[in-house]
């Protein structure tokens, strides 16, 4: 893997970690159960994407 590709993966990992944290925080603050469940599903999706990028290394 080239240096440029490694930088891309590192950047993508940072973005996915940020999105996961934002989703988790938002789901905890929401009072609407169905909306909170949807945001929790997004958190899981970002966790999966994070792990896929991590496995590239």
C-alpha cells in the first residue's frame, strides 16, 4: 500500500470514528424511541465501516 493510500485509510478511520461517536451521543440524547433506534443503527453501520478500513491495514 502506498503512502497516499495509507493516509486515505487513516483519514477515513478518523471520519468513521467521529461519526460513530456523534451517533452514539445523539442517540443517547433523543427522547423519541424510534428515532433513537435509527441513530443507533447508524452507529453500528459506522462501526462496521470503521472495522473494514481497519482490516485494510
